[in-house]
């Protein structure tokens, strides 16, 4: 029997999530929006579920800090995981955030991304060719996860025969960001950071000896720094932001493509609509990002006494920003639980907003559009072949496995 909405909101705890929540968190998110949109948690922090509240927090980096040292110290201790997650771009405030972001976005200009399109189309077509000769496929391993690994591998100049461990390292490091982790998850994440750092030291040494074109090679650009300002990253910043680039580019885009193909299979009328109108691909990608946000949770900490949604909070209050809930806020999105590949306007927060808006969002969008349009053109009759496996994560919503029949 389903729990009443008010009770669902009252009993919600981020550190005690149920199997039902992992499967479908959206009824809980709606209950929180309705009854406790600024919900106090047992640890003294708050979870925010309304769209407008998230926008307010995202846009004010002075009152709401992304620095995670205070939050992560008790969780990770003196570990490589702590070092990584407190050094990478996403968990820092200006001016450090601004300095690193400027170096990265310079290599992800519109012209640079447009130049990636022919290679991206060729990559997707090779993956489709390989799937076509199989009896059954896994949409994640055979397709969704393979695309961003190659794209980010190309951006960083990782040789093809050295890309094997990248996905496992990424899953282990990001898995340690879950609200509650056990010793095995911690150890796996810490080991992944150690192994990734060791590999990057070798890769960076090779690139220093033989630099690439900084207009297209992100690693060379990060090594050389900003010609205009003379700013360069420290050795530690360089290493950890390379890890961040791989993790951010891999996880979100894998989930975008996988979530999209599952949502289309579950909504056959919208699938047929998109097949019949491939010009809707861009709005379809935005709807996938809204409907099943790849990244469901963000975090901030207050730097002074503030009030959000009528609730007063002291400085150093931890905030969990529920992106998955905000992207289904009925105050912003009419009929928010309906999957509509032509939805417009669609000002979702899947890429955040404000100074921390995702630096690679244009590239992720391009990957999504090309992957979906070419997959549907090649395999319009695909269907799921069994129950997809999610892997029990709340922060990043996607699939580990999606068995599929491609059809005739």
C-alpha cells in the first residue's frame, strides 16, 4: 500500500532511503515539494526541492558555498578521496573555480565542439555497426557508456589502448559521493583515485614532452595555462581536474543517452513522434535531461545567516539541492511527470545554473542528439529485453545495464 503524501514527506531521510525510492524517487520528491519543500534532515542540514529555491542558491556563490572541505572531512578523513573531491572544479568557489573553468571552457568553444561532430558521428556509427551483428545488446556497455569515454579520451589525448580502466575508475570515484557509503565503497573509490593519479602522472609527463594543439587538446591547455593572464594550475590541481573532466563528461552523458533510450522505449508514442520528426532531437534531449536528470543532487553550505522559503538557517548549514525534484516542479513545468519530446520552454536545471553551470553542456548535448538520432534511424524497432539495472545510486540517476533487442 502506498504511503500517504504527507507521511512520505515527514518520514523522508536522505541517509535512510528505501528500495522503492531508488526505483522511483519522484512521488517522494512531489510529497516534499507539497508538504516540506525546505525539509530539515536529521544531520541538521536541509534538502530543497523547489525550482525557484534551487535557482536562488545556484546564483549566489557568496551566501552559498560549493567548498566541501568541512562536509567531506568526517566522511573521507585524510584520504585521496578527500584530496580529489576538495580540489576538483565543481567543489570550489571563485576565484579558484573561475580560474580552472576558464582554462577548460577555452578548449570547449563552439567552434571546437562543432569540429568534433564528424568524429562523433563516425564513432556512433561504428558502435551501431558492432551492435547490429549481435543477438542481444546492453545499451549501456555497448553504446551509452562507450561514447563519452571516447570523446573525453580524445579531449585529454588518452591513447585508445589505455582507456580500458577509465569507466571503472569513474564509477568508483563518483560512487563514493553517495549520501551514505560503507568501507568497501570508500576503499574502492580511494583505490581508483590512487590508480588514476598514477596513470595521469605518466600521461602528463608524455604530454609535456610532446604538447598537442591547445585549441583542441584540453590536457595541453591545462598544462600550459592561460597565455593572457599567465595563470597555471598547480601539479595537484592539474591532476585532480583531469579526473574531474573524465568523471563529469562520462557519467552525465552515459546517463543522458541511457535514460533517453529507456524513456523512449517506455513511451512508445513519443518514440514514434521523434522517429517521424527527427528535427525534435534537440528538444527531446532537453526533455530527457529534465525528466530523468543524470545528476539528481547537488550540495552547498551557507556562509552566513540566511532564509530560504521562509526558513531561517545559520551559517555553516548544509544544503542538498534536489535537481531531480526541481526539474519536475509543477510550478515551473506543466504536467511535469509527462514525457514530452517537444516540450518548450524547458528551463531545466540538469546542468545547474549561474557560475557553476556545466562547462561541458554543449558537448553533452551534441553527444545526446547524435547518439539518439542515429540510433533511432538505425534501430527504430528496438525494445527492452528484461528489467534494466540501476545499481542503487541516488546522486547519479542512470543504468548499469539495459538489455535490449534491436528488432528488424
